[in-house]
């Protein structure tokens, strides 16, 4: 059984070595950068949605507060006029509004917590993205030249006349004792 395990391990190692040679690190790194950019964009969009939801909740809470103020004034009128039945209805509305406000305030706090956590995650992801971009830039600068790139520069052209002139110069230089 140990021989089979060792053979399996050797086969996996060879497969991994082949895959390592096939994979191009710069291509993988560029893809990782693209993936991280997309994740940052999604987080930023989610943050904008949370901010809009918080604005809506703030407006609704302000509306409830105005309603509570109006109900308080109405309760004063009911109490002065001695209409207990009407006062009970106003008190019921106040209690319902306070319960609704309490629930909305808790939701607003939850959204604020979510937004803060999202902002921290987004900042961390942006820092990691900057590091990945720097690595990609370094890898692009260090990319090995291929044989095609070596042959891309034009070969110097030596004309026959240049060879003849150089030959005459060499004859003169060697002829003088």
C-alpha cells in the first residue's frame, strides 16, 4: 500500500509541476487584479445602496418624529376638552409610532454597522489591490525577453563598399613598418 501512495504522490507532484510550467504568472496576476477590481466595485455599489437606505430611514424617522409632535399637541387638546375616548385613540397612535420608530432606529443602526464594516473591508481590499497592481507592474517589467523579441531589432547592414574601404585601411596600416 505504501508503494501505491508514493506513486500517487509522485504522479500528483509531476502534474503540479507541469501545471506550474503551463501557467503564466503575469496572466494569473492580471486576472487576480481584475477580480479584485470587480469586488471593490461591487462593495462600493453596495455601500451606495446602504447609504440610500439610510437616507430613506432618516427621512422616515423624521416624519415619525413630526407625527409624534402633532399627536402630542392633539393629546393636549383632548385632555383639555375632557374627551377620553379621543385621547385613547391618540395615545394608541403615539404608542404605535414609538414602536415603529424604535424598530426603524434599530434597522438604521444595523445599516450603519453594515456600512462601517463594508467601508473597512473596502479599504482593506483597495490596499491589497494596490499591492497586487505593484506586483503586476514589477512582473511586467521583469518579464523575460523571448527569442522573437531578441530578433526584433534590425541587424546592422554592412555594404560591400564598407568592406572594401576597411580592407584598404588594413593594408595601409600593415604596410607601414
